[in-house]
C-alpha cells in the first residue's frame, strides 16, 4: 500500500487516510455551516425557518462518504449536513438560504428544499417522511433500468410513524429495491422523546415487519456509521434488497428556531456536548491512530470555518432575483 493510500483507521469501506481527513473536514463544515445559519437567522438575514443538525455530524458525513456521485439521496428538513456530505457546493447552498440567484435552486428553495441533481441529491423535503417514497421510486428506476445506483433516504425518528414510511418500506422489501433507509434518531420527535411516541425499543425492529434487515448503531461514532452504511449500500447494489439503519444521535439545538427546548434538561444537553461530541470523538480516534496530529486537526478546523465565512461572503455578494423571475421555475419546460 502506497503512502497516499495508507489506511491508519481500518474501515470496511476502504477509506484511506486522505479520504478520512476529507470526511473529518466535512464534519467541521457541516457544524460551522449550521452554526453560521443560526447566527444569520437571528440577525434576520435568512428568512423562513430552519432546522439545525449541530451534534449530528457523524451520521451525515459518515454515510455520505460511502456513496458514489451517481447514487441518490433524499434529505430531510434538517438536511444541510446530508446535502454537504453528498458533495453540494457550500457557496451555492449558502446563497440558496440567502435567496440569491446563485443558489442551488436560484434562491427559491431555501433551507428546507435544497436540491442538487448534479450530486445525486433529489431534494430536501419539508414534509415529514416525504423522502421515503421518492427514494424508493429512484431505487425502482435503477432496478428497472439495470443500473447499479443506490438510493439512500434520510429521515428522522418521528417520520417512521408516517404512512409514507410503511408503504415505501413494504414496497421496497417485496421488490428487493436498492434503497437504504437511514434514520437519524436524535432522541426527540419535535417536542417529545421518541420513546413516548412508539412502543418499540429500537426503531430498527420495525424492519422485521417487512422482512428486511434492521440495525441500530451509534450515530456519533464515525467509523461505525461508515462501516454499517457501506455494508447496507453494497448489499443493495448487489440486488439483495433494502436495509433500515437507525443511527442514535442528538441534536444540540431545538427542533427549529422557534423551539425553546423546555422538554429536556440542561444536564442532558451538557452530557451529550461534553462526552458524545461526534467531532471530538472522531478527532481523538484519528490522532490516536496517527492519521493526523492535534495541530493538523486544528488546521482542518480553521480551514473549514474559513470556508463557511467565504460562503457567506459569496452569498452576500450574489444578486437578488429580479421580480420577473417569480414566474420562472414554476412549471417544467
């Protein structure tokens, strides 16, 4: 194995040291993107509403790292990290949130509706569970056309109570479609703990009802996310059907910008921040393995933060749409 393909941290996806450094950088970009959006929203520079995934960086960065560019994803309303991990340009993403013409959707989608077909992102969705049937349909397309593309549907824990979840999973199961259902269980469905909203101990147990594989993992363990998602994606690519992954994680901030988080304790929040920060866990593992030094890790953090500042500058300097453009992009050509 050459120096450039060295693998200090074993993983089933075969990601090299350079690959994992990029994933680590992605984690920081995801965090700084959402933290910056939080600040911009408070200043009134971003309108509408927005849902932040600070604290959930491993689940999106790790899963996205094993997908090909030609694979598809459907993102959630809390989907900035999922979109970044799939390779979307962060300058265009930020411009989209600013409502500028240089945005991924010409400034008309905003935070909850970013789509980027060039990177296989079929779109974020403001409807809870709305991505399940879309990803399942994309997987059906791949099977009917004989393609080896895989679709991965991101969703939150609360979405598994929606009819769209059960209908999509059942269809994918009986037709052995190449789709992975990736559930980010961040402990709370909007304003209540997920355990009060369903009787199963693990959401992955719901896979049994449809005869497919279900697995629950530590969503804040980057390597575990990479390994599990890789196995599920490659299984789907071989034509062996769907997998349901439940990644246990935690959102540091509220459900949305209007959430005061009165339903959980400060002690709980502090425990997750201090002891289960996915970026710190990944950094400590990588430093211990000799993938990079503390100083190199810090340089990656600083560079990532600057990339987000540059994205804000790009967005602020981008043009606002002309009034005539409000009639464009309404219907397909």
